[in-house]
C-alpha cells in the first residue's frame, strides 16, 4: 500500500520557519515528480511547489517564491519543504503529492498527481 506521510507542521509566529517532510512508503518515487499543495479554510487547494524526479528542476507559486524551498532525498524516498519568512496567509493544511508515472515534467495542477498524503497543519500567527 502506497502512503505519503507529511510531518513538521505546527504553530509558528510570523517571520518564523518550518520544515515539512513527506515520507513515502509502499513504492519508490525516485523517478517521479512530486509537489506540495495547500488548502486554507474556505479556499480551494492551491499549488505551492514542485520538483522533478532528479531534483534539478523546481517550480514555485508566486506567493511563496523566494521564501520556500522544495528538495528531495531519493535515498530516503522523502521530499521536503523549507518554509522561511512565514506569513499569516501561509496558514493552511499542506499536502504532499506524487505522480505515478516515471520521468514526467512537474505540474502545478493537482490532477497531475496520483498519490496524496493526509496533510499537516501549518498555522502562522501575527
């Protein structure tokens, strides 16, 4: 059974940092694009960042560019999201996602991803 398990969320003051992790099990994703999305209360799920299977290509939403960094460690089957200079508007449930196909380009569309984690809450206080 394939599972993506996020961790690292929590409560932080504005300007602070958090590092989210997404550990995959049940299969290896070393040849698969992966991404982070988020969903705030009353809003639709939105793209945050994506990373190619090799880690050499990354893409960010404009709202987080320059503050967030996505990375991966294929030896650990894990993807990370380093979040710095957090703002109250970053408050949301953050989800990890993985594409089932090998060697695909990264995508900002949630429909491009086949596996999803259960989410981890990030709350930024002002």
